């Protein structure tokens, strides 16, 4: 399940300031064709007509996305894809009514939630890093002050890395309580 969570994370992009997933990625996860997924959406368009559920990306957004994830993943796209927000993904589970769609949707919802929690937990650190960045831009003449800001930034980043490494240790296998007993 952790492998699936990691796979889902790589398929979540930010477009128009919103975390979204591409129709083709969702179709792949749900094990259906993209045209089937889009046909189900069109048949139930009332569920998706608001942009906070789904929208079609523009040519410029598609080009930016190609730069972000590589052209090979999007080279076969004939028209601009639809993208689904967190609420749209949930709504998809109601129109693609299969066991795998329901299971995958649960995983996607959990991934969105984890990403939101991470952002909330480290919001203060991100704000502090942005403040340091702005101060560095405005204080070019004082190199000693800049080095202190850089040191503070690295301390904040190492705090984030320490916190995430402690929570992401999903080790598999037997772990003896006393290492000295095994020889």
C-alpha cells in the first residue's frame, strides 16, 4: 500500500494553485481507459461542472506540465486533458463504480490528506524560510548577517528532514529487541 501512496504522490500536480490529478493518470490507477473515464464524467457532468471538481487545462498549462514531468508522458495526448481536484477524485468514485476505483480513491484521499497535513505542520517553517530569503535579497552588503540567515535556513531544513525521516520508517521484517542475542 505504501508503494501505491508513493505512486499517487508522483501523479499529483499543482495547476492554478490547486492540487490536481490528470484524467489519464486516474484512468491508469482505476485500470480503465481514459476515454471511458471521460465518457462517465460527461454522462454525469452535473457532478463535475464546477471548477473546484474538474477543469480542462489550457495549452500554456499543458506546456508547463510537459516541462515539469517530461514530454514523453504527455506526448500522446491529442487534446488538453481534464484534471480533477481532490473533490473531483472523490466524485469519480461515484461514477466509476468498481471495487478497484473505490480502493484507489481511498488511497488518493489519504494521500491528499497527508500532503495537506504536511503543509500545515511545516507552514511556519516555510514562512520563516521565505522571510530569510527576502532578507537575504535586501541585505547584500552584510555578508556575516547573510551567513547567519543561511545557517538558520539549513537548521530549519534539517529539522524538517529529521521529522519526516522519523515518521516514514516503515521497516519490514523481524527486528530483535536485543541485538546482542543474535550472533
